[in-house]
C-alpha cells in the first residue's frame, strides 16, 4: 500500500517538473533582456533653457542621488552617458531644480526662476553661498531694505539693519557720512563688485543702486588678508538680467536752510565793561583799563574800532 502511494507521488512530481522546466526556459530570456536593458547605458543629449528661451550656461545636469553628470556649455547643450530609465536633475543658481527621466531622444529642459532661492544667497568674498549652509559670521541686507531708507548716504542707510555693526555720526552737518565699525574694530575694508575701495567711494554710491551688502566678520574676512583685520563690507551693485524689461526709477527731494533766529551779542563797550567787572570780582589782574574802555566807547582810534 505504501509503495503504491510513493509511486503515485513520484509520477505527479515528475509531470509537474516536466511542465515547469520548459516554462522557466521560456521566461528566462525575457527576464535577462529586461535586466540588460535596465543596466544598459545610453547617450543622453539635450539643452537647458530658461522661460525666455535663452540657454542657461553652466547649469548642472546630474543623475539623481549621485554626483555623476556634466555642466551645460555656452549654448546650453549637454551630453552624458547614463543608464536607461535614469532620472536626471537640472539646476542652476537662482532657478528651481527640474527632474526629468532620460530618453534616447534629444531633451529640452526649461528652468524657472525662484525668488526664494535668490533671497537665500549671501556674497562671501569671491563667491556666493546659501544662507542656510553658511557657518561663518556674516550679516547681509538686500536692496528692498535699503530702498526704504531716507538717509542721504549709503552708510546712513545701513543704520540699524545689520547685527554686530556699530554706526557713529560725529558730525551733524547735512550730508555728513556715518562711520561704520564692525564689533568696534575700526574702519573696515570695502569691496565693491570685487574691487577694494575706501570709505569715501563707498558713500559715493547711491544706495538705490545696491543689490546687497554683506558684512564679513572674524575668520569670514580672512580671504582678504591683513587689510581685512577690521572686517569687510562687500557690496554687490545691481545689474541687468537677460529677459527682463527696462525699469526707470526717479527719486527727487529738495531742502532749504535759513537762520530763523540770529542772536544779538553785546557791543564792544558793554563787553569790555563786563570783562573788567569779572576781573575785579575774581581778584585777577585787570586785562583792560578805564582808558581802554574809553577808547572802545569812542571807537575812533585805530585798533579800538568795533565791528558790531
């Protein structure tokens, strides 16, 4: 009885294997082909443009999650070999990144500007860096905050807008400049569009023409050497951008000044008489005598003519 059951099970398993083996042989080439196609590299070509249709030069085109990629050339074109079905990420400073699945056909990637990304950029010496990844002691202010000021000088427009920076105005005359001290370390170095300038040239700039001002403190200013011992004020002025229209801004103001109350001083005889009384009260040797008082009162002798 047991032997007959074993024979039946053996026959069933034999028939099942005879059916399964050909099926696996039929499926193996398709699976192998799919695996080969998934790992096969293809040549990916394309162009990166902005919304205006102009090429984005120097844009980064990399495989997502890796550092494999290239930068676009002078005409915005790129060419790279990547596995089939790969997702690439195209990005550039001031634009939102775009993710695209590669194809064998030439690709056109359109990048859109991102004002949020632009707001996070801080000028640090000879380069730019995102504010969220900035670890140095740097303060910055943009053109929007500067344009709200009613000051007459650039240094005056920065007052109260930067942390760790002290401003002193030692002269009350109209148009006088404000002294800038970074952490009370003295006069800083001024760098305007990459060129080292002095404080006077900095104040000659119309603050409405400034795009951003960055204050480099401590080790952040070391890139400029010994002249940056007191810190660095890095100024980036506004410039035209491709695809933008023309804008004309007109700012006008006027003022006047007049002495509304002129004090009336004492005349010469009154002044001499008061001086003689003061010397007598304090017991000092008199500077003027009665003859001097008489001469000043007459006002005719040379050297004793008042100019009231």
